[in-house]
C-alpha cells in the first residue's frame, strides 16, 4: 500500500513538473515523455500566405528535464490530416514538400525541458497550386528511441489561407493592382471588379469610386507602361 502511494505521488510530481515547464495536457503517460507544446492547448493553427510567404513554429518538449541529449523528429503524416479533415468537415490537402522549409530533427539538451522552437517557412504558392486549400500535418516521433512520445499531444496541423495579387485592367499601357483573398469574388460579389462590371479596360478612377480612395494607397500599386 505504501509503495502504491509512493508511486502515485512520484507520478503526480512528474506530471506537475512537466505541465509547469511546457504546458503538457496529456496525463495518460507516467514518466519522462515527449510532446508538442502547442498541441497541449490547440491541435491546429492557421497562417496566411502572402507574396512573402508565411511563417510558423512548433516546439518539442519533455515532461521532465532531460538527463541526456534527446533526439526527436517532426514528420509529415497524412493520416493526421485525414482525421483533422473528418473532424472539421474540411478538405485540406497536404502542403507539397517543395513549398515549405523546416529542419525536421530537433535535440533537447541534457538538463533542458524543450528544444528551441522549430521554424517553418512556407513559400508563396506557385500558380499551379492556387485554388486548393493546403495544410501541414506534423507528428513528433523519437529519433533515437530514448523517450516515448505521447499519443494525444504529439500531432499539430498548420492550415493555410492564401492571398494573391489581382490585376485590374486600367487603361492602355498600365494596370492597377491590389491584393485580394482567393475568395474575393465571394466577399465583394460578382461585378465588383471593373473588368467584370464594364467588360472592357477602365481607368483606375472607376476602381477608386467603388472601393474608395484609400483602396489605391498602401498595398495598391500603379504601373504605367510606355
């Protein structure tokens, strides 16, 4: 009986220690275990891809300070995305490998609770990928077998939303450009764009009347040809 109480107390202490260090929410595994810090509070996040791309990060943690260096790895797992799509009634596709950059392997140094956050850079979407919804489904796995990885907080999904530059006809020798979401027509309605409403190239002043003078400042660009 005393041994049972002692074991329970030690296990609880380990879990409390892990929660304080990295906000672990997976209490079904006793002892040292690895998990994704962000997954303890949210199973996913969304980033917006602009003409500069997008950035995200993910962090590998331990429930207790490492007694030696621990090597872990983030892998892309399509099954994680399948479950996410089913649960969210969504239809995201796995983000193509050539569209993002990240260092998949991480090391938690001896005496530390976590590794430095893994930086993920998503490049601007090539034209052939525009029109689809993409996500990066990640799973944390052990690279050296030194510690187990929890099942509940080992996955994380990064969904994306793309913004593209839409060119609006202006007059011979120039265009007026402004950034719009891919679903801009759904937001502004058909006929919102001068080229669609008037059926022929129109001066930028038409665009200005419809959206206001402020629409031509900031991200908007005016290009004049010869």
